[in-house]
C-alpha cells in the first residue's frame, strides 16, 4: 500500500506501522500459517462494494467501473523489472504456488508456468497430464503489476465513488492476464459484477480458460492421490480460505509486510449476497427479447410530468387561438382575397402571405429531403458541399443586399460569409473523421430499424404543423390587426382589435410552434437513439437486435420520457424565441438603413446562437441517455456529461463536425426560404407591404419554417453519431469487442479515441 501511494494515485489506506507475530503453535485446521501480520492504517469510511453493489443503478456501477479501470491502468503502467513475484524481488505470494517447491521470484513467465505445473502435478499424479497442461500455458505475455484479488469485498466505496482498494497481500508482478483470470476464477458469475469486470480489466478469455481447465484437469485426474492433498488454485468465493499460508519472507521496511494476510479482512470473505436484479443489458434472454427487456428500467415512472402537462396545455391553447382566428379569417376571406393579387387588404397579412408560406413549405420539404438523400448516398461530398454552399450563399446574399442598397443586411451577410470561411478552413483536417462517423451512422440506418421511415414521418408531421402555423399566423393578423390608414378591418367591426393583441398572440403561437416542433424533433431523436443503442449493444450478441426496437423506443419516448423530452424542448424553444426576436430586429434595422444597429443586433444574435448550440448539444446527448436508461432530464444530463468528460468523449464530440454540418445545412435551407420570401414580396408587391414594414417579419417566419423542417428531417443522422459517442462513453469495451472494424478505423483516423476508450 505504501508503494501504491508513492507511485500511483490509486486510493489506498495510509499505513502507519506493521509487524509480524509468531511463530504460532496452532491447529492445522485453523486459518493462517505460523505467523500473523498486523497493520496499523487509516480507517476508510464507506462500505465494501460487496455490500453496496446491489443497491446501485447502472449509472453508478458504470461510474465506479470507470474509476477502477483508471486505477488498474495506473498499476499496469508501472515500470516492470521482468521477474514474477512480489515487490522488491520477493516470492510469489499468491496461493496458486502454495505447494510448489519454487515460489520465486521467477525470472520469466516460462519459469512461472513450470512452477504452476509443479503444483498441478501434485494434485494429478498421472504423469501424462503434465505435457497436456504444459501445452496450455503460453509464455509470451508482458509482466505487469497486479492486485491479485480484485473482488467486491476489497473495494471500499462512498457516495457512489471508489474510496479505497484494500487487501494487497497477493499483489506483485505477474503475467498481464493475471488480474482478469483471478477475478473470474474467484467470483465466477454470481452477479453482474463480472459484466463490469470485462470493462474494468482488459479481457484475456483464452488465458482464463487455460488456467480454469488446468485446475479442472488436475482435479479430474486426482485418482488414488494422497488423501487430504490440497486442491491447487481452488478458489471458493463462498468461503475464501487459502490452503497453506506461505512462510514469511524477510521483508524490506515498507512493501512486503502489507502484503501478508491481515486478520481484519477475514469477515469480508463471507457468502456474497443474492444476485442483484437485472439493471441493463445483462442477463437478457438469448433471443426473442424486446427493447423494454434489453434496456429495462426498474420501477419506471413518468419523469418530469409537469413539463409534459404544460406542453399539452400550451398546445391546447394554441389550438384554441388557431380555431378562433381561422374562423375569423374564413368569415372575411373575400376581403383578404382568394389568391396572390386579388386582396383588398392593405394593412395586414392576407391570402397573398398564405400562398407564400405554402411555397416556403414546399421548398423546405424538397430541399430537406434532397439534403437528407445527399447525406445518405454522398457522405463525404455532402460535408464539403454543405460548407461551400453556405459560404457562397452568404456572400451572394450579402452582395445582393448591397446592390439593392440595403447596406446593413448586406454587411451582416458578408460577415457571416467570412465567419463561414474561417469555420470551414478549420473543418478540413476533421472531415475524414466526420465522414467516417457519418458513413457508420448511415450504414446502421440502412440495415437496422426503421430510421429512414422515422425521419420521413417526423418531417411530414413537422411540415403539416408548419402549414397549420402559417395559416394561424396569417389569421391572427387578419382577425386583430387594426387598419393604421384610417380604414376599417371587417374582422374588427365589433371591436377587439389592437396591435398589442396581434403581437401577443403572434408571440404565443410562435413560442408554441417552436416548443412543439422541438418536441417532435427530440422525440424523433430519442426514438432513433434507442435503435442505435440497440445496434451498439446487441447487434453482435447471440440474440441479435431486440424485437421492435423502433416501436419500443418510440413508446418510451412518448410515455415515461414524455415529460423529460418536453422539458428539454422547452429550454430550446425559449432560446429560439430570443434568436427569432433578434432576427426580426436585425432585418428591420437593415431595412431602415441603420448599419450600426443591424451589426450590433447581428452580433447579439450570434451569441444567442452560440448559447443555442451549447444547450442543444447538451440536450441531445442527454436524450440519448434518456432513450436507453429512462432517467429524468436533469439526472440524465448530469450523468451523461460527467461520463463523457471522464472518458474524454467530449473531445471527440468537439472534433466531430456532424452537429455543425447539419446546422449549416439546415441554416442553408432556412436562408433559401427567407430569400424566397423576400423575392416573392418584391415581385408580387402586395398592398399591405408597400412600405416594406412586413418584410422582416415574413422573412423571419420563412426562415423559422425552413430551419425547423430541415432539422427534423436531419435529426436521425445526428442521432446515430451522438448515440454511438454516448454508448462508447458508457461501455467502450463493446466497441472494441463487438465492432472492431469500426474501432480500428476510428483509431486510424482519430488516434485520440484510444485515450477515450481506455480512460
């Protein structure tokens, strides 16, 4: 323990003194040898992991496993002198050589294997077993430091974190597989602890089987052998008693005394508790299991229900406002015209605007679907095209505005174009990594679940809702906009019209549109995340993908996780409202020729957009966690971000361009829709917009429609990459074991992934 404290950050008790007492005249049946060792050390507050394990959920178990994996890696990184034995060239303290004549220190793994075979032969006196066993034990492993007894009783935890690792008397320099083989031999499969051991320790399945079979062979061939002969390598987790206590070795001042069997730890080696309840993907049926069985949530409940009820209330209010205003619009349709040019309305939005929004919806739908298909079939080109098109479009729009003598808007777009150029140049080194992740997500989408169908359905529902919103928005202006020129709005014949009412209702329905469309987008995202999570964890398992993974994920998203998705969507909707207000104000300032005001508001909008990006990023990874583990919004967000940061996956997220690419693509569609609305107003020149007062408002809403429609269509693509990152953070070993082709390609394109996986 002193050695660990001096050379690593592995948490161990501080040792103050130790001494060995003996020799002791004790009965052969008593525990211990001729000597007892006593250690005076700090008391570590907490519980053994054996006591606490069954009470922990998957998140806590995974966090503890991640911490243990880091400590084990520190031990394995200690410089080795090549011999096999305890510290300071002491003998092998493990009981596997309890009856061997040569306990070392041993110069090589070959010598170690010979000593093991000597122990096996004592239990299997038939000579021919020796050559058989010898062929099972390779001698080509690295010699690394091992704890030697990583069982639950030897790990102290407090508040869901590792407080200390104790019981180091069997530690020393061993072949690199030693801790893994010992952990399985000692504990077996009594609980899901072993499902986490393969994540904590680098698996050496073949070596474990060799030693396990060697021990079984020695026991099987023990016919006619000496009665009472101890069974070598016979670890019984129910009653852990070493067969023979090694004689004490002359110890240096600090290392070895701590590695003798102390008396205080014996009570920990009692019968382990009952097998814990199934928490996650472990112990599922071999075949025929559903999504809910694969990602089982113990005691499921409706999380964040208040947010879900609030969304329903806002939606019902939206429906009431829409029904009332559309009725008024229908009543006065003759006044507002039946097409583009026949309206008598010269003070508010009318049928001309409604036709424009229909065009905007069609353009948004077509461009979004084409963009989605481009991502599906031309992955790498898709990334380059997105960056270049945004640059060209921003610069062209800025030049066009300046040519029209709208200098504020023109300069703002030129600044956006310059910013896009800088961003795109920084992208170039990361494009291969991003293209591979995008291609992986698309390959999974082609082969598993109904991801493309979910994208299409989500996009169509969003288009339908956007159409409803367009009609509602126009109807609000028709129903309540007073005629500022002194005329009378027929809908206001009985009073009740005011500019304040129009603004208030427009803000309300816009907020409702944002919130509901964000909920649609995040429901699509959560559903698709469930499919990708099923692929990551189960596609290479014996039972294959869970049945009905798409339906199961959608059912969870719209029931137990409905409130959590509503809460996350509410936050984004509020930020988007602020961004929308900045967009309208910036265009109004630009239309009035206020250059300074236009640029200032544009900069403010950039900061709000940055906030939107950060919160959206945070949200989307939290929703991946919600899809698989069914937690409430705040705990899911905290757990996911903590795990990704600890694993270093946050660096992968920052270097992957999927989010920025899809955002730029959606922004491109939105700008096309905004430009379409501007050109439409210029060429149709409706009476209500003779002075251009409504141009900024209409362009802003066209931008909003295009942005939301495209984002919903593209959501499944980003969901795939994001879910893979979250799953890698939660269980990186699955990536190595089940998807090695993807892992090694990632290592080739992005070497930092090794640091994340082995963090």
